[in-house]
C-alpha cells in the first residue's frame, strides 16, 4: 500500500477532539479536514520537489529497468542501488547492445565494457556518475525557471511533473517526473526549442524500498580495482585558452592539456559544452556543423588550429563557443 495513503488514514483516524464534539457538522468537518490535510501534504513548490532528488537518489534502496532514448537510438539498462550505514552502492548494466557496466562502491566507480581493461575511478564529489543528481539544486540557477506541472504516472507510480524552462535560447529545458512518495526521478526529458523531447530516460519498472541482492551489486569481473585517475575537484594547470564572454550562466569548470591539444569544459550547472583545440596543417580554412539527436557540434579551422565545440545545447550555442575560443596568457590556475 502507498505509504502516503497510509499516512492519510492515520491522520484521519486520529482526528482532533473538536471534530468529535461537533456531531452536527461532522460530515462537512471531516471532508474539509481531509482536503486540507491532503492539500498541505502536496502543496510543495517546484524547488521543494527538486531538493528531494538528492536524498532520494542516494539514500533509497531500489532496482528497476531504465530505457534511454536519443534520436533513433534506444538503450535499456538494469539499475541496482543500495544505501546502508552511509555507504552507497550502485550498478548499471546494459541489456541492449554491447555489454557494459558502471559500478559504484562508495567513492569508487568502475567501468566495464569500454573496449579496454576494466578501470576504477574516484567518484566526483558532484556525483558525475549519476547525471540525475544535478537537478537537485536546479531551482537556484538563474538561467532556468522551475515550475510545477501536472501529475502523471511512470512505472505504475504516481508522479509530480516539474518543468525546468530555459529563460533564453542558449540552452534546452527539462521535464522531470518525480515519484510523489519519495522524490526519486522516474523519467527525465530534454526539451528542445520547439517544445518536443529530444531525448528521454525513464523507468519502465521499478521497486522502491527493495534492497538488491548482493550478486546484482558486484561487478561481473573479478579483476581488482586500481585507481587510475582522480575525477574529484581540484586545480589544474591553466591550458592558456578561453571562450571570451561565454553565454550567460556558463563558466569554465575544467581545462586540461592533452599533448599539443587542449580541452575546456563550460557548464551552467545543467547544460555543458566541451571545446577541443588541436593543431593542424597551416593554410587550411573552413567550418562545419553537425547534429545528432540532442547533440550539436560546430567546428572551425584556420591559422593552423581546429576548434570543435560539442554539447547538448542549441546549434547557436556551440557555434558561439567555437567562434569565441581564443588563446590567452596563462595567468591563473583553473578551478572547478
């Protein structure tokens, strides 16, 4: 039985003495009291709902099947999540296409099926392993407006819809279906300029409050994990390149040199754009644009350099990033 429905029954069963004392108006008082209690239960604003996402993702036990759709591509994953005594464990396993796994064990993340030996990473403090967590603080972002939508159902569970609308044309919006009992995101849609979904992820079945079996939380390989790269926050050497006057809300989150090439990552807290700068033969000049699903790419090459901007943002945004990337003096370290 739905936990909130149980709470409603308890509230009605423990009615106040004033309710029992006025027998004449008992039916109307009962109805008004019930309506008022239920209204208070559900009258959270959009920011309240968004703030429930973080604890729900981390502190609940659950398992289910997740479908991800982008353009003409569809992928199905099984999700297993456990939280016990402050330790978080999670395993994602693909059920379509090549076998791949992502396993979270507290602060270690392991990736399997990338075509190379299984590797482990320190988990990012911002929860980069689980993209749904970024929505928890979205109501505080100046470039988005959060508002409550209608109610709905996903995987046979009642949901509250929350819309995150972009205030300008530099980024896309989002629509979230949050479990009314727990706040767990059960469906997420990336909304394009025309109001249509560009990509979606949704549970087709889920068991909330169900602790997965140990075998479903362990990686399929017995190879020991080795720390090969730290993904946590920290400072890096300034790569010497910047996007001048990036669009409102976007700021440089990381930058690194890869030999003679440079990678920059800009984000507004939800949307992100990666910029790659690499050397090429002098004397060539041109540009190209490409779109695949929600991802736009814009490339420029001139003066012996190729600049490529890529992100799940409108085409005009990656175009701007590519055209406004310039070399600057290395004056300060890049911080996240």
